[in-house]
């Protein structure tokens, strides 16, 4: 279970970095699937709460 949480955390961090780099390059839309990112963030928030 610990490895799965680490991978999810790394995935969430990667999403944040990609969005930031896209914003700095001047893109107005996100190259990442918003729905998938929200699901990952919601899952990580639930795990952090426990």
C-alpha cells in the first residue's frame, strides 16, 4: 500500500509541474486531463486525512 501511495503522490507532483511549465510557456489550456487530475487529488486528500 505504501508504494501505491508514493506513486500517486509522484503522479500528483508531476501534474503540478506540467501545469506550471505549460503556464510559463504561455499555454492557456492544460495539457493534462482535468478529470483524472481531480480524481488523483481527491484520493490523495482522503489518504492524507486518514
